């Protein structure tokens, strides 16, 4: 089921979302100040291309100041958007697995610094 879910996700937007996160990460890595944020965008691209079968482990204490700045300036908006999309998907029975993936992305969007993506 993970393979089928990943294929459907990839075909219906996962590729384009991952490509957008990857391009934004490259653009941010051009500047020295943007490198830490660009590396987080690569993490988003990694999860958004194949979310089924991966899990996000959050470690807020690894980079607390960066996580607080991220939450204030970018994280809460992104996480709220992902929660909204996940809620819309969970309205239908067929969309529940995809909605759960959006919730997983919202967890990463809220606290990306120190988070790791592991295969399950």
C-alpha cells in the first residue's frame, strides 16, 4: 500500500511540490545566511516526494532558537496550511490516507530544525 500511495501522491502533485521545495532550497543556499533554511527546504522536498512509509521525528531541543524563529516567521503559517489541506482530504474516506500525510508534513513544517525523517 505504501508503494501505491506514493505513486498516486507523486503523480497528483508530489513531484511538483518536491520540485518547488528543492528549487527554493537551492535559491536559499546561494546566500550564506539562507543555508540553514535551504537545508530545511531540502528536508521538505525529501518528505513531500514520497511521504508514505516515512515518519518525522521531532527534536525541538536540538536547535531551540532556530525553531522558535522558524515558528514565528514561517512555521505556523505553513503548518496551518498543511493542517487545512489534510482536514479537507480527511472529509472523504478515500482521502484519509492522504490527509494523514499532510498532517505529517504539518509536523515537519512547524518544527523542522532537528527533525529527522525515518523510513518505517
